[in-house]
């Protein structure tokens, strides 16, 4: 029988989109059993007492067991490490019984060869129509990559902590080199100082010193360099040694600060300018009554506080003093006064007055500090420093800048000192 052209079958087009759809549909027609056996996670079902009733091929391959090794022969807890079994009995199983489900629990399974497989386990209690529990279904996820990531993260964190401790030690060591190991013993004077570190991670720029000059004369200074870190420490070191050297050449406080201003201004002219605030003082005995004559020069520094023996206290005005290192010719303000027996001179950096109070979070301020020292007067150098240390402690984390405090006191010989 002959066929016409219209009756002839045509060859299938290899690029026919219908064939692609059919092939894709065929991929989706996996049996439920195959989906269970070869799932990307492990499955097992256990009786209520933990005996394994069913396990998929994925989990068997992970652990290296045959199905006959586990089904009807082992309990789920038998696959756990010693620590895992203890956790399963004391936490996992009781919670599962109470809640009916528990998820995302990190455990370790012991493989047939003795190796350990870190996993995340989720278990659900299957109940019957009457609500009674029938068996436990458990899903197991391979957590080896996650465990490796966590271990690497932990290692990196420990390295970072060690590096931070090393940097803190370096910062602490550098900070100590910027402060005198001990204050000079001045006959007829009691002197005390304190340095409050706001952050152990950075070197601050506050500094102070007390040192002998000519016979019967001593120099003292307290200052604060702008900024923190290594650059501030370099400026601090330069300022300290410049002040001591300049005071030997000419101890006049205004001249000393002028020399420091010239050095800082030239040193940092045009590139990363650095400046500081400083009070420099010249101290010498004054008469036979046990008092001292003090001349202070201030370069933009917070005013010193004078606590008198009669219980009064006030700022020592040094108006017009300009920041050191900013201008080629900074104006330096000076004041000369007498420190009588029972009087105390208190110098501080602005970390104290700029601290935030714990109650309202406001800046503490100069007036609050003045009220504070008025309540202290009269006091000694040690008493003033101890009180300021306690005050700083009340601010807690509100002290965000280092604070240096230096106190000078003339003891009274006629009666016991107030502490």
C-alpha cells in the first residue's frame, strides 16, 4: 500500500521544546522512596525507646554502616559520642517528650570507623489519631563545614584577642614612659598625682612632672596633647622633654611655654598639626613661715584650683592663654601667688570636667568641679587626689578622655591635717 507525502511520518526535531519539558518532567518523577533514601540530609525513625526502625541511605553512607547494622539493633543514642549521650539523656530526650519537637541541636555522631561527624539534629514526635505518640522522626544535617567555619572563627578571635592584649601591653608600657616614675621630693611640700586611663587600647596625651631646677627652686607642669595614639604620644614625649630642657635654660614660666610653642609650631607646621594645653609652674620657698611662692603660666589650659586652709576654694585666673603649638607667637597668661601652710594647689586636665555624669549624661563642667573642691577644702594633696579618683569612678564609662591630676600642699605644723 502506497503512502502519499502527507501520510509520511516526519522525524522528531532534536531541539523541540516539548522534548525538553518531557525530560525535565521525568527528572521530577522520582519516587518518594528515592527522595527519602537519597535526600541531601539524613533521616531516621525510631521507636519511643530510641530503637532505630528506619534509616535512609544518605545517613548510612555518612556513617559507614549497613542498614542491618542499625535497624532493630541500635538505638539513636548508641550513635552518639559519650558526651552526646549524656546530653541526649539529660536534655534532648526530656525536652522532646515535653514539647514534641526539638530542632537545631548540635551533636556528634560516631561513625563505624570511630571518626566523629558533627551534625545538627531536629526531631519530631509523630502521634496517632488519638494523640498518643507512635514514633520519633529525626532529620540530621551534616555540620562539618559549619564546624570548620566555627573553629576557624574561634581561632581568628583568639588571635585577635592575643593581638589586642599585646597592643594593650605596648600602650601601657609607652604610657609609663610618658610619666615620671615618681614625683620629686620637695622639702616642705606634699605632692600627689593620679593618671586615669579612659581606654586601655590607646595611649593618651596627658602628662605631668615635678623636677628640681636651681637650688631651692622646682618646676612643675601638667598638660594635655590633642588626640590619642602613637602620634599623640610622640607629641607628648616632645613636650615633656622640651619643657624640662627649656626650664633649665630659662625657668621663667612664660618663656618656657613660649619655647615649647615654637618647637611644636615648627615641628608640625603644615602637616598634621598637633597642639596641646599646658600649665607650667615655678615653685620656690617664700619666707620663714613655711609658705611657697608659685608662678603659673597657662597655655590654653583649664584654670588651676586653689584650696585654702580657711576652707575656701576658687579658680586661679589665667585669662587669655592660647593653645600651645597653633600660632607662631602664642599669648601666655601668668599668675603669681603664695601657697601658705594648709593650702593645696590642684591642677587637672579637661578629661575630668568633660566627663559625662551617670545620672543625666551631661558634661560635669568647671562649676561642678569648683563646688566639689569647695566641699573638700581644706585638704591635703593625698586627700584631694583620693577624692578626685573616687569622683572619676562614679562617672564609670562617662570618662571618655584620659585625665591627669596633680596636687601640691603645704603641710601645717601647728595642728593635724585634714584628710
